[in-house]
C-alpha cells in the first residue's frame, strides 16, 4: 500500500504490546517512586557466556559485518569465528598476567577487530576502555590532551590502535612499556604487536576457566563520560550491569526489535548507546552490520546506501539523524519503501526528539504502509549502562517513556517538573578513582542523580509516560535573578523554529534577556530574517515571561566544531564548550548596536 489512505485506515503500529503495569508510591513531600511491575529476568551472567552460547547454537550465522571499502561489499564474522578469535585474544591477555583492574585501552572506530578485542578482554577478566577516535585524530593542536588524560586516568596495560591513523597521537602520549596491538605494526615502531599474531595465540582451558569463574561485579569496562561540563569521568561497568541493561530492554521490546535479525548501526562504541545494539546482537543472536555513515553532511549518504541493502526491523539514531532521514525519505520513494516495509521500531536517544520530526516520520510511514511506525526511545546515561526508560506502550507523543523492568525511578518535584533519580542493577557503583564525585552522584537513599528534569504527560495517568524537560546543568539566571530553565526552553525553541534551524545555543547567563545563536537547517536562506522573526514572535506571544521570551537571535556561520568538543560522538551539541568557544558571537548578539543580521524582538 502506498498513499491513498483515509483517516480510518491509518492505525497504530501492528505490535501486540501488553498493558503497562506500574508500581507507584506517592510520598507526602510530592516524591514519586515509579517502577515496572514486571520483575527483571537475566539468562546469561556475562557477555562472554552469551557469546559461547550463541557460538554453540548458531556457529555459522553472521554476527558482525563491516564494509571492506566504499566500493566493496561486506566482510562478515560468524558467531563461531567471533568466539574463536575472542578466545585467542583472551589467552594472549591471560598470558601477560595483567594486574586486576588494568584495562585494554581501545583507540578504534567500530569494527570487527574492535569487537573481538573487547570480547576477548572481557573473557580474560580484563576491563576495556574505548575512547573516542576524535581524541587521537583531532587533538594535535592541544597535545592530544584528552587522550593523554584518559591514559593517565585508567592506566592501561595494553593499547589497541587498529590502524596507522592513530600512530601520531600514541607516539606523543602512549606510556613507555605499554604494548600497542595493531593491524599496522610497522607504523608504531619495533615494540608494536601485530593483531594477526594475537589471533594466532593457541587457546588453552584457562580461557574457559576464566569465563566460568568470572566475578560479575568486577570492572568489565571503563566508559568515559562526554566531559561536556568538565573533564570526562570513567564509569565502571560490571558484567552484572551490562547484562541487566540488555535484558531489561529485551523484556520490554526485544521481541519486536529484531535483535535476532539484521541490525544496522553507526553509533560509536565508546558510548553506551552504541554498545547497547552491539551487545544486544551478541546476546540474542543478531547480525549487526556496522554502518560507516553518520548524521553529518557528506557522511550520511553511506547510511542511506546501507539502508537500501540491509532490511532492518530495528533502527536507532540520534534526533538529528532522524531529521536527516526524514529529509531523505521525503525525496526518495524507493528508499522510503525499503525502510518502512521492513522496520518495526525506530528508537531515538541522545536527546529529545522534536515533535515535528516525529510527525514527519509518522506521515511517511502511513504513506508507505497505511500504519504508523512504532517510535520509542532509550533514556539513560553512561552511569546507568544505557537506557533504563523506554516507550514500550502505544503513544503519539515524544518522551522518555517509563522505567524498564528492574529500574526504580525517583521523581523529585521541582516546580511543575521533576528531577530524575534512579536505582537498579544497571546503575553504576561509582566512577573510577573519584570519591568526591561518587559522593555527589547519589542521594541519601542511594539513588543516582541523573541531572535531568522530566514532566508527566498526564499527572492523573502515569502510564502515559514522562517527557524530557531539559538538563539541570543547562539552567541559568539572567542579571535580574530570573531563573531560566535552559534545557526545556531550548527544546521548545527548536520546535518553534523548525524547520529553519538544525540546533541552537541558548544565551543569557548574566544578561538582561534570553538570546539564541542557531545553526541553519540545510538549504535555509539565512538572509530571510523576517521568517525567523515571525516564528519567534509567535513563540514570544505564547511565552511572554522574561525567562522564556527571546529578545535576540542570530544565525551561526561556522558549523559545530568536533575538534573543539562542541559536538559529542552521538551528534548532540555540548552547550557549555560551544558557548565558551563562541564568546565573540555571544557579544555580537548582545551588542548595544547589533549587526543587521541580528534579529531584535
């Protein structure tokens, strides 16, 4: 069916979702405790055990696939081969007698080799610390300070740097005596270890014994936070946390997600949103096709190419990625059919999805199939392993959903919104070597403080779910002392200015009024300031207060700078670093006599 649907024919997604059952506690002080009535059930105790089970059950099925190059097809790794190669890595690490807690630092993009090293390290009981490739590829001007900081923080016993591209950075910051495993040993000097030589290690019973005897509470990974408000911290992930996170998502949505089928994902494995898809494919027997595209101009075409080839039922992305996908689908009927005739669920994370993008995607789904697509989310953080809330019920609103099995959300009132805190087996016990930060991270009842605000879609019916209302850290005060809920206002303004802006910076700290610096959406005429003024005037009419009204607006000419940490690896904007870097633009926005390209309202 393609088009020509009447309103009566447009129905909800064809998913047999169960009724939501919640356990709710309302306290006299307004605090709400919220959890799923479904208990969490975990089958495998660790990822190495899950890999062993799938290698025995489906040894010849593709587990991972990666492009051999822009003009070539896919290199595939079966579950059987993944297990054999991971065991070789594990044996090589066991032979080195690495001290407890010392990790393998991984400097690599998503790849089969990256996954193999990760699986092998976990099998050997050695933690893994994957870092952003940008730390090594874009840090020369500041002495690779973020990579140096990460190395000093986790003190790796081994470094895996897949290709020669990372050699200059490691030549500058790698500690003496730490072996570097790589596919290009000649680029790293005489002490480098060839990756193929590691894979040739003869495996003994020591690997099986390590897997079977593993302490599931011990560190399995050190995952670095984004560092958007300061230096990154290393979150300690255990196998217990990892398996709880994967299984709670599967209990709520896994039968619909296609985690046993083919998956396509670009999200980087140094972030939990990317590792969730990879670990889900490993645990439940799926085939993950590694997408070399990403939602930035010039790279998204690769994602679109892959979507034409891989019939995915489950597609996850950040909001800007879904905005770019909507643009492409509106122009390409063949691509639209390739996506919506296969996909069961679109899942967004990393930031709130603007309602206009949600509505465009639903319109495209209805045009293609006569049905709305199921749009869900994964709300969480590095400290919660991945998403601990999701939309696993029929809804026509964007939001963060409700707690998954095993998670207890504590909603602490702040005005008409709520601060989110959480407990559960997927929540970290703490950061690596950061006692002060650990104390501040948890409240008096042991709930982790997310640092986010949410609202209730329906205060009388909590089964309708929660919506994201901004980061507490993005709140600020005007010079009058007026408090601005920056995170919530930013989301409202992105919605109000759609489709003319792709993202924006909210200004006004210590100023007399709120201002906006915005990046234009592709193809937008930045000279048409009257159109922007009309949109902002409509927003101001509905939001006349000084904390919500926008007084000035200007477009930004320079795109977000990845090397300056203005953009996270997930594609979201790091507000604080971007505002610091663009101080001159802020001054231009608030100048007593502003430039002609500044809108004053």
